[in-house]
C-alpha cells in the first residue's frame, strides 16, 4: 500500500462565476494552436471570457463587460 505522504497533492481549480478560472500553479497551458505557455505564479488566473489582451491569462477585462438585466436580478 503506497504511503499517503508520497502521493502528489491534487491541483486545485476554482471556477468563478463571472471571472477567470483560478489554478494553483505553476501551470502550463496548451493553446488551441499547439503553443504551450507557462506561469510560475502560485495561483494563475486563466481567462474564461477571451477578452483578455494577455490571453490565456486574465487581465480583468471581464469586469468591463456589462451584466445583462437578467444577471443583475440573479
């Protein structure tokens, strides 16, 4: 039976409602064109809205997006 201390800790991914996907780093992201980008930060914010000028990294561009009236009521 393997020792629990020998098992690597799972990577934590946090989905946010109206913002980026937060991943405990360091992390490598494979883009749709096959390029690999890397961040060595301890928490990485990956853009989910594709508005970021630093895509795939979040630059908070999602904050400029206005909420729809239905979303404001929720």
